[in-house]
C-alpha cells in the first residue's frame, strides 16, 4: 500500500502556491511534487508527474481551472482533483465537479479542512465543503447555453439590438429573438439588462 500521497498545486499566484506547499509539507504522508502557474502548465505537469491529487484554482490564465480539470480527469482518471477557489459564483465549481473534480472548498477554509479534503479524496471519497454547498444552493449554476446563444449573449453585453446581432451573425432577426428568450429562461432573467448582469456576475463571458 502506498504511504505517500503526491500533490500538484495549480494556482496563478506564487504566494498561494508557496503557502500551500509550506502547509502540506508539514503533514505526514503528503508530498508536493510540483506546481503550475496556469491551466496549460497544470495539464502538462499533471501528465508528466502523474500526482495522486491536484489542487486546482478555477480562475487561471491560458486555460480555466474547469477546463484543465476536464483534461486531466480524461487522461488520468485515477488522479483526484480538489477545487480551491475564491470564485464567488457556483458555475465554475459546478462545471469542474461535473468534469471530474472530487472535492471543492473555498480559499478561506481552515488549513485543517484543506488537509482533510486532500486525504479524503485520496481515499476515493467526494469532499465538498459546506461553504461550497451553500453557495451552490443560494446561487444555482446557470443552465448551459449553446455556442450560438453564447454569441448572442456576447452581443447583448455589448448593447447590440436584435437587428445588430442578426446582421453580425448572418441569421434572421426572428431567430435572434427566439435565442434571446431562451437565454432569459436559462439564466432566470426578466430582461436584457438582467441577463447581462447575471452573465457578468457568473463570469459566463470573457471580457
């Protein structure tokens, strides 16, 4: 039976990576074998080092944490992934869990909770903190938008009319109107202004 759990830390802030490495280094049976400063590096180093656990930040440059999670899980299904984030909406967390993450907690969580989460997922358990569960209850993830709806939502955030969007995308205006109504339903929005506000709060678009 393996006595040491190997860990890769993925976070775009060096001070966070150093702090996590220092904390984990004091724990029996846990060993940090690498770190990554962005999502692309996280995937590359995971494939090279094959850690038992990856601690994954959601908001990273080059490749989002949820995307990196999906790629690592697909290539290394035995590697467990823990989402550690300050991200204030449930969508990215939900996407990462759906993509294969085994655990999730906020960066404000006590050190002892992070250590226990690492140990729990390494044992094959699912570990979602109460703070994350509460967040997902209070701010349910939005229903997935199609690529076309994302294009139209982008137009809404830029203040374009249905006619403007139709011209830009080369589709009929009535099709745009239908997509806009579907977007409202999926986001739980009453109008364009609310839809844009929800999209920005949930970081659905990169702007």
